[in-house]
């Protein structure tokens, strides 16, 4: 697990996720032609208040993988 920093909506924040989740997040951002920081800002805005950003990112990636698996 690695700690990463990102700037979203004008403030710096950090999150810690495993490389496999980061790789999938990068792939989603590439597929949607959006910067990773914008994807993280979207995840941050949608997350529950009692949920930390790292968990929200993991669940976002998992949800994307599940949706794509159903399309196969």
C-alpha cells in the first residue's frame, strides 16, 4: 500500500491504496479521458461523510469492475 497525494478543489489531500487499485483507477481515468485528480474529486464529492477517501476509491474501482464484468 502506498500513500499518495493529490490536489482536489484547491486543497491537498492524501489517500492510501494498493497499487492494483491505483492501476485500475488510472485505467478508468484514461478510458473516460479525465485526469486522475478529477476522478478522485468526483469520488470525494460522492462519498458518505463517515467514509474515508481511500475506502471510497477502492469501492469506486470495485463498482466499475463489477459493472464492466456484467457487460461481458
